[in-house]
C-alpha cells in the first residue's frame, strides 16, 4: 500500500469529519480522560498521520525519558505500516523522523512561558517549520485560565495546530459521562475542540466523544474508538 | 598476597568528564594506603593526581589512558582501572570494561546523568558489568543526589537503590546515614581518615526510615527471603539484606547508590565497603573463550589455578623501559619463566618480568593467579591478543571495535621526525585499535585514522612530546562509503587467448543493494554478501569461490571516490569455462571486470557517516545551538530541559562537524560541551556527492 492510501483510509479521517475537517491551524484541541486510557498512543497516532502528510510536528513531553517517546513513535508506526503493509516502510519512517522533534521538560513545575519560549526558539532559530505541536500530558488542570489563553495565542501567532492530552493530577476530580474531568471547566472557553475518552466495559473499547467544537457545546459521537490491543484510533 | 578469589575485585571507575573520577581514584588509593599524600588533579603542588601518568593528561586535566592499579581494602585485593571520560577515547573504556567484573559509575550531584554517562552505561550493559553508583560532589552548590537517583531510574532504566542519605548538603555536607546499618557516619581528621559512627540525628530519622522502607521495597523485588520478612513486618538481619543486595547487583537487577564528596574526603570508605560487599569476585562472572581448534565454539573459562592458562592482553603502554602489556588472567596461574602462546601471531614467548602496577610505580612479582590483573615487560603483541598455555588454542571473544570515521594526512618536517614518527605510529596503532595508520600509495602520504578530531589531535600532541616528531597536518577527511541503489545485471567474459597460456572465464548474474532491514545477529547491516546460484556446472565448483574473491577485491575501492563499496550482494547464476584456459585467476579477473562494468548501471550513491551528537548547555544558548545544527545539515532529534540546562540530541553528518567545538565554545562563552559518536552511514544529498565526485575526478586528473 502507498502512503497516500494509508492517509485516505486512516480512521483519523472519520474523526476529522466529525469536527468539520479537522482542528485547523491556530486552534487548540484537547483530549481529556482518566489516567491510563491511552491518550499518548492517540496523540502519537495523530502525529504520525500528520507526519505521513509531510507536515512538521513538535512533540512536547514531560516525562524525563525521551527514549520512551521515540519508542512510542516506532511502535505506533510499526502497527500502522504492518497492518496496512506499507511499501518502503523503512524509507518512509526515515523521512518521517526528519520532520519530528521531541522537546522534553524534566521539571515538574515548568511554566507555560518557558515552554512557549523554547518552542519559539526551535521554530525561529532552529528553522523548524512546525505545522503542529502536541503537548503530551501537560498538567493543564493545574494551569491557570491565563496559561491556556497563552497557548491559544501562540497557536494563532505561529499558525500551528495544537493538541494537548490532559489527565487530572488531583484525586478529588469528578468525570462526566464522556470522560471529561470537572477541573477542566474553567478553561473550556479557550479551547477550540474538546474530546473526551472513556473506557466502555461493554465492548471493551475506549470511546471518543467530541463535547465541544468551536462554539458548539454538544456531545457528538466521533464514530471512532481506541482499539484495546494497539491503543490506536480505529473505526 | 591474597590468593583467595572471593577476596578479589576487579573494578573500573567510569563517568562523565569532570565528574571527579580521577580525584575519587586518588582518594581510594590514599585510603588503601598506597599513596602517602593526596594530590589534586589540577593541583597547586604541581605533582598532579597519581593515576594521570601521562604528561599531557596532567596538562589538560583529563585522563586518557587507563592505568591499572592494585590496592588492598580490609583484606580484599582490589584492582582499580581508571578510565578516560571523553567519548573520543571510548575504545579505552570498552577495553577496560571487558576485563572488569564490576564498576563504579561516578555521577556529579549537580550535573546528574549526562550524555557521557549514558554512553558509558550503554557500554556497561554491552559487557554486562554489574555496577554501583557514586554520586560525587555533594558539597557543591546545587547538589541534589535525590534528583540524580531519579535520573538513574528514568534515563538509564537502572533499579537504583539509595544505600545512604546525606547529612547536610552543599557546604554543610557532614557525612552520610547508612541505610543498611541505620547509623550515621561522619568523616573526621585532616583527610577524613577517622570515621565517627553515631546514632542517626533526630532531624533525619523520618527521612532515613522512609528511604530504608524504599530500599527494602526494591530489594524485595529481587529476593524472596527479604520480601517475606518485610511483608511480615519483621526485622531483616543485616547479613541477609546485604546478601540480597549483592545478589541483585550481580544479576544487574539492582544498582546500589552511594554518595559523598571525593574532594572533601567524605563517603569514600563506605563506597569501598560497598565495592567489596556488593560487586562480584572473579568466580561469579561467566567468561568464555573461542576454541580455534573446534570451529570457534565457545568454551567456558573456569577460575581454577590448576587448569591451563588463558590470559588476555587488554592494554599496551610504552613505558620508560620498553613495552608494558597489561594482562588479565582468566584461567590458570602464570609464573615468571612460563612459556605462553599468542594465538593471533602464533608465536611462543617466555614470560620475563612480571609486575603489578600502581599508576607510575611498579612492583616485581613472581606469579599471578586467575582473576588478577598484572603487566608483562617486553612482550611483542597487540592489544586484545590472547595468550594461552601452548596446549590450548583459545581466543577470547573479539572485542567490539568501532570503525574509524576521520582521517588526516601527516607529513614529517625532517628526516629525524620521520624516523620518530614511524616509531610513534607503530606504538599508537598497537595500543589503540581505533587509531589506524597507512601510507596512501597514490599520494605517498602517511594517513592516520581515528574516532574524531580530538582523538587525532591527542596523538599528534603525543608524537610531538613523547617522540619529538614534528609533523605538518593536512585537512581532516571523512571516510565516505560507496553503495548502489538498484539491481543491475552483468554478463562478462574475461578472455586472453593470444600467446602463452590463455585465460578464459565468463560470469553472469546481478548485483543488488542489501536491504537496511537485512541485519546480522548484532543488528549491523551486512557490508557484502555473495550468493552462487550456479546449477549444472556452468562454472566448475572449484571456481565458485574465485568469483567471491574477485568481487571482494573489486569492492575495496569504488570508482566514484575511491572509498570501499558497502551493502552490496553479488549473485552469480550463469557462466562458462574452458577446460584448459580457465583458472582461479581467470575467474577472479572476470568477477572484477564484471563488477566494474555493472557498478555504474546500479545507480551508485555516496554514503556519509552520520554522527549522533549530544550537546549540553545552559538553556539560554538553546537557540544558538539549534541554529548551528541547522546550518550543518543536522537533524534535531530531541531537546531536554531541566533546571536551566538543556541537552540537545541531533544527527549531523561528520563532514559538517569539523571545527564544531570552536564554534560551540565561542557561541556559548565556553559553557556548552558536546560529545559525538558514529551512528550510521547514510546517503549523502546529490549536491554534496556531485561535488565530492568532481573533486575526486580532478584530483585524479592532475596526477
């Protein structure tokens, strides 16, 4: 199979159709859920989809070991390329690596200003033409409404698409039916797309539901779920 | 002399540059009473640390060659091997690791796990070396051993267990709390020689209890006895706990962490106790050799003094009195006057002087038992040779030797320098397998090859200082490779049947690139493959290997740049012969001719070495560093920020890295440093390879 076919048949297309053709540049999207539901895999799948389309992606992580992140990409790519028996998978992966930078912050309490400054440095001085930025596991629930606004302003100024994965750190958090923690509510306004992930015991799949799209605040099923085995987005 | 093997430890000390391992080694020697005064590495007394024996090392404040030295701690015999910290010298580190049974990984309590620590750790994993960690420089401002322990877990995936917690930090560092004995240890006296053992101070009680709990948790995962007692909430006897930690350390499941400050003489004695308690003795490590008489099958070596001798020469040094060969005895007992057989050179020799080394001083001994490290005088050999009892024909597994990536032409300035240079080169290439030298037959220049600019610079310096050989240096050159990208068919006839004995051979088949995924058991891509699909005797069986030989000859020098051709599979599927005129030589020449003819048809390309570059710097220079990588056709893999320092990992072609240290230094006010190592060969962009080909063609024309 060719790269173009993989892109066309990707379940991400189904997801994008629900939010009217994708998140789009200058916008901020959030995937929220309890811990351990599979947000990282989901983010990496989104990133690889962009990389296959020759877009440039910055993956921002906060876990202290860059190798883990790189391994996620390797694994998710292997899953996709083997499942669809991609032609020249080795070469495709090598090109894909060129367009990806992992930016890791080992500090627990790194400020949004610092992260955005480093991203700006990379894009401007490192001449890295980022099309999308992914924040993997940033503690957005601890951030102030102001911080989230800064991220939104950055997305607009740099003309990039930003996806964040969020899980709450506090224990006394309540989740709604779609997996959205209530600690997110103060910032919902600065977010363009909010998507909840929730484990459904019935069919043992993680259900993805869009609860906010632009100005609309209604729950829309996305028609996609996370496959429990590979943790990838699937129909 | 201690003869009991249980009371012997062969350990190495490796770490990032400047984390203080030479100072630590110095203190170890001092406490074991081998030296009478402590000298600083960059000391005012002008003596310098005892281990840095080479003059150049003293001047640059770095350790280049690993000296082996023997000390005694509480009745245990400990062989300490000091290893260099700079990545350009990793062959030294690798060779030392080969003969070690255990190691101390030294980390700076401020800098933490740095890029070099990661490289060293990877090497230790390759040779399965059990290790304990020592977090040094706890007296420095910004010291945070807890953060370093987390890094050991996260960045190196080690199951790090704190054996101690500090009493005070930075300038208030007084001592440590031993979590196994649950006692406070203070270091007193002028050089910390006197230990004062007391109850744990009240302010640290809770902290100590908590950390001991964590220690028990981690040890429980590797030892059932400890787990049972811990679950039942019973006291765990010290002996049992130590036994469990030892077991976990040797099986690489645990990494005990000690801390202190070598410079301030704090925490060294407990570390030495830890070395003898937790690191393995020679009998607890499995060593194998290959039997050359039995198809290179593995044979296990047993630390038994009555068995025939097996000895490895792991390091050569040029001393005042001739060549010094550092050896480790793996099996048997070696006595002065014994006869040994070198399985590489197939030569027998008699053991003359046998000595034990203490950095620059030496001690004559009469015999040496298994597990021990000693040195021989005046033995003609190369580093990595195996010496055995003449009744055996074993070779120790060949050590992993990285390929040199950079070369430099050197020209002696006068006749005297030329003689000295030859002597020096002969010595260096024997000492260090990654340093190679040859005379280019075309330009008649002497070429030296090595692992990086600094690597070669150090040897040129040594040539000047130790051998008085002044040389002019040419421009550094990258070791490129040539490759093909497509399959192409050949059908070639070699014929010479006019006068004299004739030659005739025809070979047909194809050449194709070996896929990147097609790797051997070590994960390396094969450089060359030969397949014969001859059926029905189109080429007689005895000439099939001749074609192989011919192809191997042909790939030595590619037509584009004159560099070796790699990643090519030659397949022969048809041919013809002549009952009289065909010969081994005819088929070799046919294969060479066929290869030369078909190579340009297979879309040849140029491969260039890509380096894995790690840069560490204060965060403020991040932008500048990104820019330097970008300007050098580099690819940023990741950046990692922590407390105002950042580490950037990138992949950059070697040809763009010349002069990088200067560029980086001037850009960062000297605060950034970098390391690099060969990652892989990868296809050079067309614009670059066209330029290279043009230059090569012009150079050849001008001759």
